[in-house]
């Protein structure tokens, strides 16, 4: 006979309960950013009534909401009221260079409603955006959502620029093409690091207003240009370095191989291709964020999915590249560096 006290062991079940409710946390973080709670506390603590007034919080729910943020480690509560925790002060105050809330803002604006349709995706295999809809074409019709998406994309570009710079000898590189380079943020950061380098940001033409906004007055605007086009069908402009950041995961297998082949053709001998994505571990059983992210890709695209470094190497080998290195990039990504033989 089964023993009820072990069958219904709530302590042992806690990981399951927490997993089931983890959307509470995501949603509370998204709302805190929508209300700009951390911005309101950037200059110091505020008593609850003052904070309610500042961010527009109703008194019926403010105590539970703010105390939940305390329990989550994002606020601290003391004699002077509520204050940002060290973590929130570092990463969740909008406008600071270290701000990473773009991911949660993008989640709130674009992804959270889509994930409610996960079961429909799992039953049908169909993306859950409007029929015939293209995620990016739809996104660029909503400038505020597009800006949030870009903020999220750009969050770790300083770290990425440093890592890419350390992963190869850039001394002979004069021309970089960032394929799917978004509003040009990574191009700007790489050009800033390498005085002899100029960059072409190759992205959809609709990116132009956001590109202009980012690149104008960057101090390197004369060395960063936009090439508006479609990287699936258009030639890649010739280069010494190509960057494929978070683009292969959005394409089907033939298009991935096709892009890698075209990079090989467009590179000068000795040139480098940098590929990074939120790659799955080769054994496909550890990197749960990548595996979940792969489902996220399927929600927005008929063809998108994450992939493993091993699969990436097979595309590079088939094109003729030498793989130089495979290494972690930041907290969630993997960087594969490939070189066209000299
Ligand atoms: C996921 S974002 C990655 C942005 C950036 N490379 C990064 O790693 O943060 C993909 C980018 O590719 C662009 N893109 C998508 N499809 C494209 C296409 N067919 N041709 C050109 N750009 C495209 C999007 O506009 C977007 O900026």
C-alpha cells in the first residue's frame, strides 16, 4: 500500500510547484519595469506612500507587490522605506549602461502573450503569430515594441564585442559585415575598438530609423553604414569578417548552410566568421534556457530553432571553413569562430 505521507510530500514537490508558478515572477518583474519601480528608487529609498504616488501603484496591492520584490531579492525594505537591492540597482535601472531589463520588457511586449499558445504550437507545429505573418515585418510596424526588442538584443553587446575581439587577430581586418546586425550597435562597438575597421550593418530596410538613431553622433558614424536588404536572397557584401549573431536560429537548415556558404565565398582568405546563438549543448540535456528558447523560436517562426555547436561545425566544415574555437559567450550563448584558410 502506498504511504500518503510520502506520496504527498510537499517539500519534495517544491521544485515542481516553483516551476509551475515561475511565471508569477516573470510577470512581477515585467510589471515592475513597466511601472519603472527601480528607476523611481534610483536616487534613494522611498516610503511606500511616496513610491505608490511616484509609480502609480494602488494601495490595496502595493504592499504585497513591493514585499514580493523584496522576497525576490530585487528590493530591500528598511526604516526609510523601500530601496533597490544591489542586483536591481546594477541591472534594472533604465538608462544605465548595465541595464538588462530589455529582456523582460521584450518578454512583456512580444513573447509573454505568445507563450500562452504553446500547447497549440505543440499540437499543430504551427507558429502562433498571425497567419502569413513575419515576426520582424510585424515588429517593425510597432516602433515602441521594435525599440524594446533592440534594447534587449543590444544588452550584452559590449561584452560580445570584447569577446569577439579577443577570439581572433583583428590587425589585418578592414571591413566587417554584421549580417542581421539590427540597429548597428555591435558594429559601432567593434569599430570603436578597432581604429582601422569599417562596418556594414546588413539588415532589413525597415531598420533604418532605428539604425540612424543609434549610429548618429556615435563618433564613428563615418565608418558604420547600413545595407538594407534580405540576407536570405541577397549577396553578402565582401568582407574580412562576418558576424552571424542570432540569425541562423531563425532560418531553415538549407538557408543556414546557404548563409555559411555565402560567407565563405564573400570572405577574403584568412578572414573570419563569428557565429553566436543561444546554442543547445551537444548532448541536448543541460541548457534548458536554450531548449526552451528553441520552442520560443518555433512560436514565432515556421522554420526557427536553436542548434548545437556540433551541428554548426558540420555546416562550417561543409562550406570549407576551419573551426578555430567553440566557447561560451556570456551567460547563455555559444560563440563559434571559423576561418577561411589563407
Ligand atoms: C534576432 S535579431 C539579432 C540581432 C543581432 N545580430 C544580435 O545578435 O543581437 C535578428 C536580426 O536579423 C534581422 N533580419 C531578420 N530577417 C532578415 C532578413 N531576411 N534579411 C536581413 N535581416 C534580417 C532582423 O531585423 C534582426 O535585426
